[in-house]
């Protein structure tokens, strides 16, 4: 069966929904798929992928400089992949929920390691794995450093006191787990 991806632009023109278009009218599960006049290819709907010649002189190039076009931060080289994986796992296993992708992208750019690998590796802690990883890190931190004494938390009140009570063991446990 000859299938290809096509993007269908909604009537508002804002979103691109990826749909599977079956060519030559093949029958799939009793339904006949035909070419719709509103079906466009992905590049027609969303524009071409950014190329070096298109990015030269853009605001992104002016902001980030020529390092944006270095081959080692985009191609799969041994050094770039190893560095990107290490950086992504380091940031992904620390309690940086919400900012870890931005943080790993910035650090990968500054350290000149593979950016896509670093971004993908930082997703090791997702909502499904966080319920396993964070309690383990916290228990490791409690075992190594203990829970802060009440006299250490005397200056904090309310939610900040609760945060300060749990943040120290979580950070210590996560840093030990990352380095292990």
C-alpha cells in the first residue's frame, strides 16, 4: 500500500493536522480514502524547513551568531552525541520540571554538543517517570543529608517553609543520582 503523509489545513488556516492519505483509492477498514481538494502536502501548508541560506541574516542568526551553523551541534558525531546525552540526562534527572528543555537547549548550544540529542535526553523525566524518579531522589537525599532541623527552617513560613524542608534532600539526592 502506498501511503504518504499530508497536512490538512483547517478552515481557519491556523493549525496543520497531520493526516494519512492513501493514494490510488485503496480501501482500508471498509472506508475509501480519496484525495480531497483541501489536502496539501506538509511543505505546502507549513512552509519549507529552515535552511542555512534562509537563516543567514535573520533575527535568530543575529542573536545566536555563527555558532548556530556549526556542524557538530546538529550532526550525529561521537563527541556531540555523547555530550548531548550526558547533558540531557543531567538536566533531565535534576528537579527542573518546566524549564529543562529550554535549559538543556541553551546549555547544549553553549557547550557545543548535539542539541537535538540533549533535548530528547532531557525528557527522561516525564509525568509518567517522575512519580518514580523524584521519590527515589528524595529518599536518597534524606538518607544522605537528613531532613533539615526545625531551627534551620525558623525564618521560613507557610509554603516556603514546606518547600525548604523538601528541596534540600531532593536536590542532594538528584545530584548524587546524576553523578552515579
